[in-house]
C-alpha cells in the first residue's frame, strides 16, 4: 500500500488535480468577492420586487462552498480518473506489471491495494477541496445562514439553513462525495485492466461519465423510469440531499432535519453496490488475465 | 313632500358622518404622532410558498416621518418590501386624501369603524386605503391598501401593552407575491423523489408575521440604522 501511495505521489499528474481544484476555488472566490451581488440578482430576479435581502450577508463562506462544490463535483470525476485509470495500465505501459505479479502477493490483493490507493487519493482530493472551498471561503467571506436555491419538480424554492446547522451537513456531504467518487475510481481501475496505456481508460471513464450524466439529466419520462435508476451518475449529486432541510407543515425549516433521508440512504447504498460489483469484476477479470507486459 | 324630506335627510346625514370619520382619523393620527422614533425587538415568521425560512429574531427601527428598517442581526432575512407600511404614518400621514365613512364592521371580536382614504393625487401609487378603527382605543386594527404598481396588502394588528402609542404587539402583513422561478441552468439538483407542493396549495399571497417583544419609544434612533 505504501509503495502504491508513493507511486501516486511521484506522478506529476497527481498534482494537476490539486492545482485544478485550487484554481477553480480561487477563481470563484475572487469573482464573488468582486461582484457576487450580480449572481444574487440573477437568482433572485423574479422576487427582487417583493423582498429585500442583505445580499452581502447571503454571500458567505458556507454559500460559497456550496457554489464551488456544485461546479467542482461535476469535474472531479475526471480528475479521479486521471489517477485511478493509470493503476494497472500504467504498470503495463512501463513493463512492470509482470514483475509486480511475480511478487509474493495474490492478484486479488494487488487489485484491492490498487483500489485502496485510488480511494485514498480520492479522499485526499476531497480533503483538499474542503480546505480550499470551505475553510478558505469561511476565512474570506465569514459565516452566516446559508441559502439554497433549488428546483423541485416544477417549482423553484429557496431554503434557508441557520449557520449553527450547516457544518455537520458539509461533513456528511463530503462523506457522500467520497463514496460517489470512489465509484469513478473503481470504474477507472476496472477499465485500466484492459489497456496497455492509461490514455484509453481515462478517456473511456470520462466518456462513460459524460454520457451517463447527460442521460441522467434528460427529462424524458420513459428514461426517468427505466434507465436513470440504474445509472450511477443519477446518484452523484446526492450529496445535495444533506442541504435539503426538512420543513414543518407551515414551511418552517426544522433544525437538524433532512427532507428525505431514505432517498439519500438508498442512493448511498446503490453507489456502494456499484463499487462492490465493479471491484469484484476487476478482481475476477484480473485473476484470469494473461499478463504479457 | 315626504320624499323630499327623506332626500334632504340623506344629504344632511352624510356630511355629518364624514366629519365624524375625519375627526376620528385626526384623533388616531394624533396618537400615532406621539411616537417620534422607536426601536423594537420581535420575532418574524414568513409564510410564502417558495420560501422555506426559519423564524427570525429581528430588530425594527423607526424614525419619523417614514424611516423604517427591519434587521435580522443574527442571520439573513427576506423582508417583504411592502412591510414599510407597518409604519402607519405611510398610510395616514399628511392630508392628501379624502376621507369616506363606510360605516361599521366587526373585525374579529371588535366593532370597528370603517374609513376609506382616497388620495387626492391622481398619480399616487396608493389607489385606496381602508382602515378599520377601534373607536374605543383609537387604534387601527386592520388596514387594506390597494396600489397601482405593487398589488394589494393588508395589515392585521393586535394591541396590548403599547396601545397608548398605537404600537401593536403583533402584526400580520399579507401581500401579493409573484411566482419564483430560478433561471435555467443555475442548479444541478438531486431528485430525492419528494413531490413538489401541489398546485392547489399554491397561493398568490404571502404573509409575514411580526410579534413584538418590547419597544423603546422616543429614546432616539441613529440615522445609520436606515442605511
């Protein structure tokens, strides 16, 4: 395991992911510091005649982190694929795979260690995201109540979460995101078994994620019913469920509550099932594979 | 002869009644004028279909003639723009309106005098204000205002400790709202399977309820609060 982590840390592409996250977070923070009111004006355009809101207070560290995560968690699967898709194919490309399997460890152990290393990389990436998107944003913008702008069915909604009820939601959301991105890591690892260089599995992973994401976002009833439930991309944004606060009959948010915990739990279980199936398939395929390089 | 007498009687009653209404409004106005400024603590509850916001502890600052600010010092609040009308000076301040007596009506358990105010200025935003005045305590219990640009709104007030100053313990402000629509492409939402509110539950009015805990009256309020 240590060797695998050492290998990952020695690859320059590892740091591309961290640099990309830093750059995106910084650009958002700079843009919102300079002119965040324009964004607020955009999302509140249909109610600006009816309500007054202290927009400067609304653009705070918690809100910024949500905005950054909204954008980043769509691109981060690509960054995860950059590393995880190199796991086996990278060894094959360098001609070290045969040498590696001649060591006194089983092929199953080798795949599991590779998967564990990719998972640790994913966790580190998310930790870095938490530092740049949440901690730095809180330092720059301060803490206050958080507004969530959301489309629910045909309606748009604004949810407000008080500042003392937010942090645990971020911990939970980052935990969920770890599981979601681990599916991508597992998929990349699986595809890397079939390739002799890492470009193929990286591109294949990215293509699968893009195609499935597009299908997940098409609002066609027949696809909604028969296809979406089976696509892992339908559950990637499930972390947002932790910010959909439950409300009482009068529409007043209930502190510490979630609107639909069973749905989040089921999404989480489906993602874990994906991981289990893909990793098992990786082990089975790799055990039977002829290693020629 | 009898008919002529009745017609003359009708014409003679109306001016007397209007005069009474004018005197009543004047008395209420004098009472409201006792307050030059105040600072109040209260709890604001907003009931709007698309807004899921918690109860807010707010501070309300008022300064004559028409400066009013509602601030949530512990968080964020959506304050209805028409809420400035909780300052009754905005409704009965000045004398640029005609007063019409509309008789009596029961508002809750209180018998109230209904008075309509018609602005003299044809271009004024307010088209009509209807006041329901408790003649015993000289306070406005309900006020309905119809505007040219901003729809209609209604104030329902409950009085208690501060009746002497015409300051309510509780105000329910009902106002017209437009549908809230997020611009497309702003969010990538998680479909958690919960259904949106049924159209039948939707209404085009919103409510903001402020329960006042305490007032500090005529002790001075800095202009900085209204910026």
